[in-house]
C-alpha cells in the first residue's frame, strides 16, 4: 500500500533510502571518501525533516505487516515541473513490482497536482536503472559531470 509518509516515520525512511542506494554504491565502487554527497552517504533525518517542512510530498510503500519498504518524494519546481527524489525499495523487497507501483504513483500524483513534467536524475553508469525508467516512457535528455562525484549524472524526463 502506498500512502503519505508520517513525520515520525522519517528515521525509517532514511534507513530505506540508505540501504537502497548503498547497493548501487557497492556495485559501482562509491564510498564515503570518493562520493560523500552520494545519496547512500548524504541522506539524513535532518535533510528529510527539512524537505517535509518545505511541503515536499513524501510517500511510503508499506507491506502487509506494516513495514516501510519503499519511499519517494517530489520536489516542486518551476514551469509545472517536479523532480522525483530518492525513489527507493529495500533490496529484499525488489523484483516484486514495488518500484513500478511507486513510480506510477509518482507520475499520477505529479499530474494530479498540475505538473506536466517529472524530472529524474540517475547515475548515468547505472544502465539497468536507465533502461527501467525508459520502459515507463522517461526520455534521456543529457548528462553532466561534477568534480565531487566519481560518476556522471544522467538526466531524464517524463511527460505526465
């Protein structure tokens, strides 16, 4: 079940995000030393509390036992656009369609609040993730290399 996140669930959501993004970090060789700003290492309770205070919509996927096993948020931008942030599913819950449900929910929610475009940032070298987003109609629009990341940032968009 997907529902809005409750304030008191922020610590659990930070855990979900860290564990989810850590698998990518391990696979691609990111560490706190070479990529301290990567989500697996940079996300914190303070950051999520701050985003919640901004009014950012935040959602969780809760299993039948009440465990939070997925998360995403949307950052509202200008020009009727929003950015998908921290879409995450705990590794032990992957390949069960939860990510698909969260992504479809994000697209539907974005549309319902008047957004026409959802922006998505990825690790460009994560070709599996890029193909996954493309399977939902997201279009790759460019890349950018930052000195503080050992990877290339890829950018995608989906019209909703």
